[in-house]
C-alpha cells in the first residue's frame, strides 16, 4: 500500500508521496542494519543461509512491486540468467511464489 501511495496513486499530493518514499526507504535501512553482523559472518563463510535467501526474496518482491514490473518476468530465462550472474547459488522464486 505504501508503494502504491508513493509511486502510483494520482490522487495523492506530492508532499504525501515524499513522506511515503521516506517510510519505504527507512524500512529498507532498518532491515539492513538488523542483519549487518549476520551478513558479515555469512560473507566470510561464503554460505547462503535461509535468512539470506529470505532477505533476497524480500528485496526482489519489493523491486517488482515498487517498480511495477510484471511478475511474469520472474519466469523469463533472461531474468534467471541475470540472477545467476549476480549470485550463482541464488534461485529466485517463480512468479507464482512472488
């Protein structure tokens, strides 16, 4: 809902849109600050944990929703190739899971 008000709703004033963008941005910053220590440990071990995969999936869903990207893109072989170049061990969820 916040993403809709911040990015798409034509009836919302500009000031309100900016407030919602700041809310979304601060939620992202809180998520990253909570997992900083755990991320550093995982980077040292080069292991993908359940927490890392959940965090990646949450960021992926946020990308699709906030940018208005259709979920069908998640099943594209080009999208899979792109994600594999970023992190070979990451298997992004299918469109039905998003």
